[in-house]
C-alpha cells in the first residue's frame, strides 16, 4: 500500500465534500446594519464638530477676547474642520451597501475594517499630539513673566484630558481588536467565496 495514494484519496474525498455556502443575506443584513451605524456616527461626529467650531467662533469673535484667545480658539476651529473633513473623506466609499453582490459586500466590509483601524490610529495620535502641543504651550506660558491667569486657564483642559485620552485610547484599542477579528473572519469568507 502506497502512503501517498492514501493521502491522495483522502484529499480527493475532502474536496468532494460540500462546503457550506456563504449566507449572502446574513452578510447583507450585517453590512446594512453597519452602514446605518456608520452613517449615524458620521452625522453625530459632524454635528459635534459643528458645535465645537461654533463655540470656538463665538470665543474668537467675542468683543472681550484678546489676541491670545482669538489665535488659540481660531486655530482650534480650523483644526477641527480639517480633521472632520478628512474623516468624512476617509469614509467616502463606505456609505452604501445597496445593490452589491457577495464579493462586493465582502470588499466593502473589509474596507470598513481598514478604515476603522486607520481612524483610531490617526485619531489617537492626532489628539495626543494636540494635547502635547497645548501642554508645551502651557509650560511656555508658565516660563513667561506675563499674566499667570492665561496659563491657569489651560489647566482644566489639560488635566481633564489626562483622564479622557487614556480612556479613549483603551476604547480605540478595543475597537481595533474587534475590527481585526472581523477582518480575519471576512478574509476567510472571501477565500471561501473564491473556491470553486
């Protein structure tokens, strides 16, 4: 008895088994649910960004604001608009899953996973760099002989973010872990769909 013949027969038997078909409707329901969540999230983020930019504009344009406040809040408003515009542009191809076949749905969901990973990496590094920039600016203000009230005005925002940034980072790590797990499952489904 040739051992290679046994393995060849076992391999042929395995290939003849029916592989479970991809449940396209379940995939479509999941993609639709994720699409609705994505659209709600983008609208919520954009609305919150608009509120923050409005607040920054009110402080910047207030008659009692000095040059320091105008530059700080005006710069923050510009950064918020640019950041949110980039986030919307990043998701531009992921709005709708209507009318897609199984392969296109899998590709869409894989793009959504990649976007989630990029979103959290880019967002957390951006927030951390902004916080470090404000912290450095605060240290510079403390070193100046001018009014200490300006430096004191930044303390609350700096300290609250000592709590907020790590909490958001932990949430982002959790979301990225879920996106990686989902990506692995979707890649396996795509390989299954490609098999004859």
